[in-house]
C-alpha cells in the first residue's frame, strides 16, 4: 500500500495530473491492477487517504509519547495541529496540488468530491475524546444544545488551519504556527467558561428565588 501511495504521489507531481487509468499506472509499477483495488477504490480515494494517513500518523506519534497524556486539552489540540502540519510538510507539494484541485471551498462548490471525507471522520473521533476530557477536567463547559456542536466547530477550525498553511509563504511557515496558537486559544476561550456562562448562572440564581 505504501509503495502504491508514494509512486502515485511521485507520478502526479512529475506529470501535474493523474495517470490515465489505474491499469496503466499499476502496469508502470509492474504490479497487477487488482493490487490497487485491494487498498483504494479510485485515485480520488487514494488522494483522500494521503491526508488521512498523515493525520493518523500524527496521532499515533502523540499517543506513543507518555508526556502527551499529561497535557491539558488545549495543549493536546495545539500538539495535534503542530504535529499534523509537520507531517504534511513531507508531502507539501502534493497536498497543495490536491487542495487546490479538490479541497478549497471554491472547488467544493463546483461539485468536486470531498477531499477530506476520511480525514473528517478521523478528526471527529479524536476531537470528541478531547472534548469529553475537557468537560471532565472543567477546561470545556458542557452547554445544553451546544456541546454536540463543538466537534463541528473544531472541524471548521481544522479546515481553516489547512487552508492557511496551503497559502502560507512565510519562512518555516511561521505564520501558520502563529495562526494555530491564536485559533486554539480563541476556541478554548469560547468553549471554556466565560462571561456568558457567568451571566446565565447568575440569572438562574436570581430567578430561582
């Protein structure tokens, strides 16, 4: 599977487009066509897997670091974003090409298949664990009718960070690092207890008399 993925990335970057067919692509690798379909249903699915595999690689590295479990939920989100962008740097050119072809909002509005279909599921699974941990520790406030929307809000943040990184031309992507920090700090200021929660608690106290 890894060989097929890496050879596909190399082909797309060298030719600026997908191979003519799965058959001709696999033939160039001296492999049978069936071997491709053992792992991917199409070239589009392979492209989606590249983004998702990078995320899962990042999460596995974090999980294998004993210090990670000692982090606050805010620090875990920061580590995930920094780690994911670092992993994506290994396929920066391919990521940029597929994002511009399929991942941008403009392309999605034109009916392009969802480049992040697999990534969104993996992200959702990870971030729901973070949210539950944050509620347990008190770093995230459990709000009626809103808590179930937290994961969607953080997925929007993920897409913002990806799009920012794709367009970032600063040295060592320093602006992306700054954007991650500011985005995560803002989201946890909103998800944590804030003045709106204090006002609501006070109103409940006053009117409960």
